C-alpha cells in the first residue's frame, strides 16, 4: 500500500517532489508562524521592520488586549455557547441517529432524505427569518438563543453522520443486551454509545471547529458587546485597530489556537470525518 | 430499514384487537416503533423549527416590504426591484470574477494530490499541514491576509526591499479582489487535495504496473491514466468550489474590505447582510437570499444529473 507508485519512481525524481511539497507546506505555515511572532512584538519593533526577526519578545500585547478589548469575556462566552451546544447536539443527534439506525422508525426513509436535503440550506437564507423569530420571543441577545440555532443547524449533518456510525455496530450485541432486560436508554447509553466512541469523537471535533469559527449567526444574534463571542469580537478588533497589527495578531492567535491544537492532537479523527462531510 | 416505511400505512391504533395478523404489528414491534419515533422527535422538532419553518418564513418575508416590524405585502415587488437594480448586476459580476479562484484551487490541488500520491517521505505530515487552513475561521484567515497585505505589512516590506514602491492593496477593486482570491486559494486547496487524493487511491494500482511494464514513463502515466481516471472527482470538486464562491465569501469580505471600496468587493452573500442588517430592508434581503438559494439548488441539481451521467460511462 505504501509503495503503490513510488517504487516506479527513481530516487532522483523524488527529490524535486519533496522540495515542491515543502514549499507548499511553507506557504501554509509561514503566515501563521509570522503572526504568532507578531503577537509577541512591540508595535514600534513591528513598524521598524515588519518582515524581520523581532529584536525582543513581550507579553504586553496580550495583557492590553485582554484588559481593554474584553477578550477574556469573549472567550468565556464562546466556551459556554460551544460547550452547551456540543452536549445538546450530541445527545439529540445521538438519540435520533441510534433510533434511525437500529429501530423501526416510521417513515425513516423520508426523515433521512429530508435531513440530507436540508443540509443544502445556506446560512444566508436562515439568518433573516431566524433573527425575526428569535427577536419576537426575546432570544436575540441571549446565549441560549444562539445555542439553539447552533444545535439545530448542525443537526442534519450530525444525525446523518451518527446514523452511519450506529448502523455499523453489531446488532447481535444490542440484541443480547435487550434479552438481558436493558431498555432503550440502557442500550443507547451503556452498550451502543461506548462502542461508537470513535465516531462520536470525530463528530465532536468537527462540530467544535464549526461552532467555534462561526461568524454570521454569532455576530447578528448577539449584538451587544457584553455577550460577544470570540470570532466576531476578533472580526471587530480587526476592523477597529488595523494599524495596531500586534493587537490583531493576539486576537488571531487566541482564536486560531483551539482548532489548531485540536487538529494536531486529533488529526486522525478530523481526517476520517472528512470523507463523511464531503456531502455538505 | 425500508420495511417500516411501508408498514407505517397500516399503523393506526386499530392494530389492537381483532384478527388479520399479517398487516397488523405485534405489540412489541409497535412499542419499538413508538420508542424510535420518540427518540427522533426532538431532532425533528428542532430541524423543523430552526430550518424548515425559517426557509418558508424567508419566502413569505421576501413578498413583503418590511423593516422587521411592519409588513406590507407587495407580491413579487422585491424581486422585480432587485433584478432591475444595476447594483445587483454589478455584485453578481463580482461573484463571477471570484470564480477565477476555482481553476486556481483545482490546479493547486491537482498538483499537490498527484505529488502526495507518490507517497514521498513524510506525505502524511504534509497532508495534515495542507489541511490546517480548513480548521481556521474565515474571519481568522481574512484578517491574516489583511495583515499580510496591509500598507505597512510584510508583503509591502518585501516589495520595498526588492526595490519597488509599496502598494495600497485595499484601495482599489482589482487589488482587493486579487488579495481575497489569494486568501481563497490558500484556504481552499488543502481540502480539495484530500478529496482528489482519495479519488487517486481508488484507481487500481495494477493499471500503473502494467503501464510501467509497457514502458510508459511518469508523465505518460499521469496524462493517460491518472488524470482520465479522476475526471469525475475533478468535476465534483469544481462544482463544490463554484457553490462555495456563492455562499462562503461573507467572512472574508466582512473582515477584509467590508464590501468596499464602494461596492467593489460586495458579493451576493455580503449584499444580503448589507440589505437586511445595515439598511433594514429585510424584504429585499430575503428575496436575494431566496434567489441565491435557487441558484445554488439549481447548480446542485445539475451536479447530481452530471454525476449520474458520468457514472453510467
């Protein structure tokens, strides 16, 4: 497997390929590394030579941004929304996916087909009606409103993904549990879900990234500064303080860090979820 | 999984007492169906409440002149007004210009996937590295490129160091669009590389071996075997990217140019936002959203039909 074609390539030909791949890799890594350095530089040092190697590194940008631009508050808000959103979504999608995979749900075919077609609806179509509906019931400018929107808009993909995951489980194990007297909840929580952990973890990582990075709903549905999430807060820092590049860089690094850390530790899960999310 | 859908026609409460066994369900079977339905119910309620109903509501809003408080039914008024508006024509044209990014992404992804397929030392690491932009928010990527291309940023520093004069990239339409396209390609090609790579991996390696035995060199194999075999995947990736340029530019535009200078970098999805939330013309915003949705739906149908056709080959 690992030598499908490279065995037919002479060693000499592999060197230029390696060099091209390195150059592409560098073009991906360089902007990120550059900004990571910028975040630790003083503004004077940056303006003197933005391209060069920093003469000294400082944490003062982080302190300023944290104190003056409410980034701590924004991170807390993001963590609350994403945390509750993920838990609720995983529970609701897990129940639905498990039932669709292993129970004779009436109209299962139509439910699955509807979920797949609903995935095509772009956020731009939803934002105006959802804004009006939520403002009518007083949920614009409150975290629970946004959490509900994130849970619901992520559900079609999550259910689709988990139906496939649960369907792959061995039915005889579930039958055995049922014969032993385990009801729906026991089978779902104690038997099926532990077996589905790789799939659940993959989904968790993908949905974390999606919710953490979301901009449109977070910006429109939480208009007050007190409840800003991190990504829209960053977008605003960028708009207001463009000539303070080190400050912008701090915001960028803080926003980008969680998904990057997740990717480096869970690359296997992220990559395997990729094939499934192709349909999106 | 298909049986219950048929059986559900005979489901109503009558199943309890009298004979006729075959169409009726055993009590435990009925119980299973109820449990299944109860487990799916919360999800159905949420999807209907926050996706299906809002889409219908969006269509209704688009038939009204409204600021969100007062609704004034005007039928297709918003649609005719928008379609006659030169601004919409300009914005649509801008979207078309952004399609330049599609061939660029495809070429970059093709080169990378063909090279990765050689499974050179460290190819798995490269694969993850190329995927990095996909886990970042468009807001992060947009701001990053805005920083890199700002007047006093590193790109201009490099231009000055090479003896040129610094360029104010975001002051004119052409250069702004160019920078956004660079950001689009940078952020998009990694994912497409992986899709193409999975397409390559499904080619039977024996074909390559046979060709090698027959004396076909690397370029010949690339041209006559590899590329023809992933034609379908390339088409899929192209359409995905076209859809992407109609729905996913908002984040980039929002943080990089805010649609400016003037309306020069405003795209359809950004215009929806501007109409609805900057000028409170929610009816027109909804009408535009519905039209974009129809456009995307149409493109997706073409894509599906196209794939059914290529699969028949």
